[in-house]
C-alpha cells in the first residue's frame, strides 16, 4: 500500500479511472442483471473492493476473471447462445 501512497495524485486518478469499476460498469462488463449481481455479492462470488450503502466498487482484474468464468459457464449450460 506504500506504493500507492507515494504515487502522484494524477497517477492515482488515472489508476482509479482505468481499473476501478462502479456497479453500473460491472453490470455492463459482465452482461448480468442487477439482481444477479446482488446475489453474486451475497453469495461471495463477486467481491467489491469497497461497498458503501448502494454503491459498490470493483477491481477490473477481479471482474475479468469473473467474466472468463461466466463465459465458460454460459457455454456449458447455454450452448444455444453460442
């Protein structure tokens, strides 16, 4: 965490813009519904890096891993979509 503290302010902002996703951006990236996302969070299958009330923030790397998993599951259980 020390590395982040020593970064320039603009570098921090750029990092957050590129790698931190809001709930709405997460829904779009994962192609899931809001109720599905809520269930995934509740079940521990999707972990926000920060949650405050109705606002959740997610790290892009975590989302990309989850997207790979969801694509694999969709191909397995919904092959007619592919």
